[in-house]
C-alpha cells in the first residue's frame, strides 16, 4: 500500500536550488543542531521532516550488543548525494541533509539522521521517507552485528527493497 505522502508535488524549484548535505562520520550527532543548520538562512520553510535511526538491541530475535558499519569513502558519499538529488527532482525541497555514522556503535546509539526542509509538509514528509527508503537499499554500507552468540553480517531485507520499490511508479516524467 502506498503512503498517503507518496504523490510528488509539482517541482516549484530546480534541483540545483535545494541545499543538500551529506556527512558520513564516526562521531555522534546532535539532532537539534542538525535541524537548526537545515534551516539556516532560509525563511520559506513551512515544514521540516526528520528521521533519526538507532542501533536496535535485538534483531531477528537475537540480542545485539554492538554494530560495526563499514563503507567505501567517497563512493558512499556520492551514493547518498545522488539519493538527495533524486529527491530534489521529485519534491520542492529547500534543503536536505543526511548524517550516517560508521565504525563501532553500541545498541541504542544514533546511527542515521535525515532532515528535509520544504515550504509544505507533504513534500517534506515524502522526501524524507523516500531518502530513508533509498538509503536502506542503495547506500553502500556493510553492517555486522555482535551479540552473545558472536558476530553476523546483516543481510538486505525483502521488506526494505519493497519499501524502496513502491516509489518506482512515482518517478517524474
């Protein structure tokens, strides 16, 4: 079933006018500071939609003590930038930002933040959801969970692919 927010709004601005930001880092992040930065300098925002993801303490019925995230520097940033650019073509965003952590993270740690500023809530919600769905499927991260039973690589989930695929019918002409 499609989200009620999945219909793209007419693009009021060119993709080049949205301020897009990507950070792949080992350091934790401050959600309030990221939202303030997303709004810096603009006064046209009518909405900001944000998503913060955390390392779960359990996955697939198994306890998780920590997660190790690996990536290819440069490639990962370009992949995420491309996702943001795709979103900026679909919806009239004023700004969008992704912060994704790498390295060793404990259960309960913040792992990803996505923020979108737009003049209208529908575009902000839809773009934020699209970006997160595509991050789960397209960004080149490798995740290893460590628990009492040892370590295991996290495999792609069919549900995540299905969530991303639902946007295929919404591609702009």
